[in-house]
């Protein structure tokens, strides 16, 4: 079963926002056996939206549309759909009651454009959006399903999880798509590919292998499609284990996890604790660690010490070390690491110091030194 | 002048990676007066790539293609372009020398697939990729420009900045596109729209206004297009000032900056310093602050204190406060804030405590409490 995603909004095309919705939708659709054939981002322009709708329905059975549903003049998705499907707008009383309720709750007066949020094309199924004023609209035309949702991520995610994905599951007899990802560290993709070439060549046609490189890391992703989830899982696991055995020394995790999550998992298994002492990374490493549920079992906390003062008072770096070798030196970063272990009472620590730029470069220590 | 971006790779469609390249490219193209008409993400499938190329060249003059140029079997962009343009592959000696040089530098043996990176469609202009082995390929066919680049962000960015954008500027007599963004806080988009309705209605046709809402914030973006950059700037400034005056009490910045950057700027202007004391946000606020160049003039540093121990030792939260009111309480977060000001010797501090979930919710303090 194929779906396409159409995201509407000039802000995406001029790069003012990054489209994170589509990736999230792609993942969730995959889990229920729907493949995304194409993602198309178009401008807030009626002809352009119509063109994208025409093309998408030639390739896919389900067309998911996000964005362009706000109350302001630049948002034209609803009007365009009304014309496209030849369904004049009607006032939906349930939506109006919901919008009024929202405004009462936030104690704001309603104005005319807010009331218009309750107008919907006559012929679509209206799905209430608990997190906002723009309703979700479900169209079934020419055997295809079109769903229009707001582009605000938490509104879209709620609607997808609670309404759209369950309805799609009910509507179709979907195949299963199973992925298995292996995280490797420290070997280039072409070398990995050569090492596992015979395994890759032996894959049956319903199983694909992809290489996803990132600085210092390569993810190997096996994807299988078929009617029986359990047999796909067993089958993919056989090939995954062959690859893991072959690439053993580079494998950091047998799962699609971030490197820091792999570290947290190993440390948790060994009941070890971790702290951080960051300078140029400014809390980014803490942030990466604490994004993961259950990180508090391993990660006690850390310090972001930008100034000399804080490096001394919070991390116990010696004043002489800073004046003699500078903040960005092996000596300082070692004392930061030891300071974190001592002050934060953890088994391990991660310390980083560097010059992130664009200013602050020194002779012998250019911007980018870490 | 219109461009389209085609990103190639199953990893985008299944949501394994978020396409951040397109937003960056959209911004950079805009700066030189090229508008992005559409962004299309397609799978590693020859027919699908061909279809996207056919459609894109009907709408745009410049087609920028990223991804699918790796040495592994799943990457088929180069072969597809070779067939599409009817240009058989030839070995490019300059590229081969560059690839060999890269492997020498990293002291790695070369294998056959690495050598194949030097094969290019006969008829394209080869642009060397200093940051990787996949060359950039520039095609001029039927009066249209097609550029194929690697999808790895730092390789693509380097090529765009150093090679593609300058060449596009030279090739075309481009109009200017000028944006002006006003960051507002604390007022909903429909109310802002109503307050400035007459200003919006008075805009000439070459100036557009868009509303970009985000939790608690709305960005107002004016965009103007025309042949004279200076007069566009003056003109857009007049309308911007009208809006700023009208929406004065909600305006946080007269520029397209993040809210935390606006805070840093105001504090820098007043020579004030800031520290953070984070629990559930795990360093994210520090990270947001330190992303901005020059943040060290204001931001001294902070603590990520997950455990009770660290809240006491690093931030001086009283043991009794934690046991009586709990870590997620107004009392604790106030002591965290005061502790940060005292221990880190700053004028202001930001303290956050909460339960991020998915576990750890308590009666009266559900997950999501901040």
C-alpha cells in the first residue's frame, strides 16, 4: 500500500522551517505496513497544490496533506480542496462548538476568521483536532483517500496517532514492513560493503540492504516486506546476525539507536554512572543523553562551564592549568573530566573543550579545535 | 528564476533521517534571488527518479538533486542520470586522482567500488568534491540546468557555497528576493492578523506577508521580489515598521532570530550575564543558548542536575526542600534559580524542573509537568 505526503507552505520552500513532520509520518506509516512513495513540498498556491494532488493520486492510494489550514490569508489549503473536490464549504456545528470551547478555555474573544475555521468542504468526514482550531478533513474520492491535517507538529502527531493511523489500519489489508538496523562505528561504508558483499548478494528480493553513513558511523538497514510479520522478523534476523558476526568489531548496537543511547544501555547494564563537563558543546552532549527515556539511571548530570571561573569553581580545574595551557588544551580537558567524576560522584565522565567559532580562534588553535 | 530540489533516498521516505538539506538550500538559493518551486523526495528507484526529473523540468529552470551517489549498490543516481541524459559513463582522471589522494590521506586501501566513484556521464561538467569521493555533476540539457550532489550535508553545503551558487549567479540575471521577519511572543496569529489587517491589505503585489506560528510565538515574514535590492529593502522596511509599531507589545525581535538569541542580544546590550540550572530539559536550554555565536559574552554556563545529590551539591538546593516538596516543585525550582545565580555569579538564571516522561509521573505531578 502506497502513500504520498504533500506538505504545503512557503516557509518550507524558503527554508524558514525544516520539514520534520514528513520523517515522523514516514516512520509511523511504515510501522503499519504503508510505504511512502514520495514526499512533495509545495507553495501556498492553488494551481501548484492541485498539480501535486493530481500527480500524487496517480502513484499512491493514500494522500496525506499537511499545512495551510491556519486562519490567516496566506493559508489556502481548505479552499483549494473545496474547489478541487467540487465540495462547497458548509459550517460544521461540532467544529464550531469545539473552536468556541477552545477560545473560552484560553479566555480569548473570537473573531470572524476563527469562526471560519469551522467551515469544511461538504462531503468530507470531519475529524476534530483536540489541540487546535483547524479540523482534520478525510476525503474518499475515486477510490483514493485524501487527508488534510494542520502542519503544526503536535496537532498533526496527535491526529495521526489517535485518528488517521487506526482508520487506515481498518480500511486496508496491509502487508508488514520490518526493518532491522545495525549501528557500526569506525569503518567506511565501502569497506563494510566489501566485507559483507556475499551476504548482501544472497538477500532474497523482498529484503533490501541500505547503508546510511554519518560522521564516523554507518547504519546498515535491512528492510523486508511481506504478509507474515513473524516470518519476516525471523528471516531478517538471520541475515542481520550474519552481518553482525562478519562486522563484529565495528558493531556498536544491534538496533536503530543513537550512539549515545548505545553507550547509556551498556553503562546501565553494568550499573555505571556518567557525568559531563562541557565547554564548546554547550550542553549538547547532556541534551543528547537526556533525550533518551531512562537516562537518569546512568546520567547524574553535568556542568556547562564556559568561563574560566566556572571551570575552576564547578569542575575544579586548576587556575595554573588554565593560564599555562589555556581552556582548549588536553591538560584542561583532562582536569575537567576528572573534576566531573569527583564533583558529580560518577564512574565515568565525558569532557569536551574546543573553539566552536566563528570567533575566538587562536594561533595553533584554529576554530574547530576540539 | 525557479529551482526545484529532488532528494533521493529511501532513508528519507521511511523517516530514518530528516531532510535538513532542502531547507538550507532553499535559504541559500533565496539569497541570490532563486525561488524554490517544489521539493520532492523520491526513493532509490530509477523509474521514480526519472519521473521526478521529467516533472521538475516542466516547472523549473534549475533542478538540484541530492543523494544516491555513494559507492554501495543501493545508490543509483549516477547510473540513472547517465541513462536519462543518454551519456555513457567515462572514467574521469581528475576525479580518480582526487579519490586516490583522499584514500592516501586517510591511509586506507582502495577497492574497486571506490575507483568507480570516478566514473561520470560523458557530457556533464565535473566539479570536484573536496570533502568526499562522489563528484558533483553539472548538466545543461534542453536549456535547463541539472546539478547532482552528494546528500551528506557538509559535502553538499561546501559544493553549494563554493561552486554551485556562484555559477548560478553568473549564469542568470537574477531578481532580488528580500525577507524581513518580525518575531512576536504572546499573541495568537488570528489576533495579530486582525490587528494589522489594514497594513496587510495595503501591501503591493510584489510583497507578501506570512504568519509562522510556534508554541507561544508567531513570526511575521514579509517577502519582496524585484530587480532592485536597495529599493526592495527600503520598501519592505516601511511596511515592517508599520507592523512593529502596531504590534509593539508583542515584538521580541525585529529580525529572524530565535527567541533565545533575542534574549542574549538584549542582555548583551545591557552587559548582563546568565546561567542555567536544568533538570528535565537536560542541557537543552544551554545548548540553545550556546548555539549562537558570541553567547559566551552573556552565558557563563550552567548545571544539568538530574539527581537530588547534584541539585544539592552543585546548585545548593536544600535537602529539606527536596524531601518536603519534591524535585518538581516551585520551591525547588526557585532554589535552583537562586543557586545558579549565586554559584555561577551571574545576574540572571533560568531554572527548569519537570517530568519529561515517559516514566516518572507522580500523583498530582503527571508527565509533562514543568
